[in-house]
């Protein structure tokens, strides 16, 4: 599982996140998404830790904490939704086909 970290300063680095989350366990991976056009940080990150217990500890300690002048939003990351699949007004997947 992965942790979503939102409301980050645009100056934060991968090393900064590894250091902060490292206080709660082993950091396996850090992703800092950037804007495709500008290359600028998007203000959020994903952190993967060694165990779910370490992730839970980090979430509990850091959610709402002030860091680098901002209040962090830290929670379990949700799976990315497929945005390319057409849906009707009720939210049902139509598989890209029209019904006549």
C-alpha cells in the first residue's frame, strides 16, 4: 500500500520526505509527481513504507502536522480511477459503446 501526502511545499525534495517518514519506519519508495508542461512539483507525493504498521504510525503522526509552513494531509492512497472509460449519467461503465 502507499501513503498519499498532500498540501506539500513546492520546495520539498525526495530526501526531505525520506527523512521525515523515516522516523516512523523504513521508506521503500517516494514519488513526487511533476507537471508535464512546467516540470514543477504538483504539491503532493506518494510514500511507500516497509510495513502497514509503519504506514499507520506515520499517517497518525503526520496527518494535520505543520511542516515547511503547511498543514500536511496524510492518508492511505486510493487506487487511481480509470478516467478514459465513458460513463453514463448514473456512473455506470458503458464500455465505450452507445446504446440505441
